[in-house]
């Protein structure tokens, strides 16, 4: 009888320890997932700042360059596409890439025209936009680091078995736009 009680106590202890491990693993998934979501929210905040600045920059340049309607239209389309996507989704990352491509073409236009660059309003907006671009880069790096930590946690054995049971899937990194190393082509 004493041996049976010891065996039951050991089995109960093992089950209890396994339950604690499962609970700790689940909580780790939740913590890492929330870390990714928080990092994404920081990216969103910086993009919102950019979205607020760019229309002012567009308005300041629009009167001077009416022929650049395609670039302005691309920026507006990309912003609309972004607004119609689900937060923290791969589609939103693609929408942001589309926006960056259009914005890069606008910046090339502004850089190409000294009289536009010398305009005080445009210069101030360009400085603010440059600061925002730096913030976006920092937040993207932070986001990618959180995604890396999260994905590594999900992929490591034996936690990878529990990740699938709890419905946790790897997250997408924030990659650069395709052909980002090539300068944007602007035709006037």
C-alpha cells in the first residue's frame, strides 16, 4: 500500500510539473505574441505620423508640379490600401511597401527641383519626414527582433508541438520592398 501511494504521488507530481510547464509555455507564447503586437503598434504610430506629414508635403508641392498627378495618386491609393487591411497582417506590410515606393518617387521629385527644396514649408516638412523615416527604421528593427524571438520560441522543440495546439503561427518579418536597392525612376 505504501509503495502504491509513492507511485501515485510521483505520477501526480509529474502530471503537476507537466501542467506547470504547459502553462508556462502558453504564457510565454502570449507574452511574445503581445510583444510582436506592441512592436507593430509602434510601427503603425510612426506610419500614422508619416501619413499625417505626407499630405502636407504633397499639398506644398502639388501647386508647383501639377504634372506629377500619378505620384500623388499612387500615394493616395497606397494609403487607401493600407487603411483597408487588417492590422499586423502580411497584407498591411505589403500596403506599407507600396506606400514607401510611391513616397520614394515623390522624394526624388522634390530633390530634383532646387526651387521646391528652398520653399520653407517644403523644407520643414522634409525635415520632419526625415525624422519620421528614422523612427520608422528603428521601429521596424524592433518589430523584426520581436518577430524573431517569437518565431524562434514557436519553432523550438518541444514548444513547437504546443504552439500548434494553441493556434500560434509564425509571424512575417517586415522585409524591404522588392528592388529597394535600386533608386526609384521618376519620369517628368
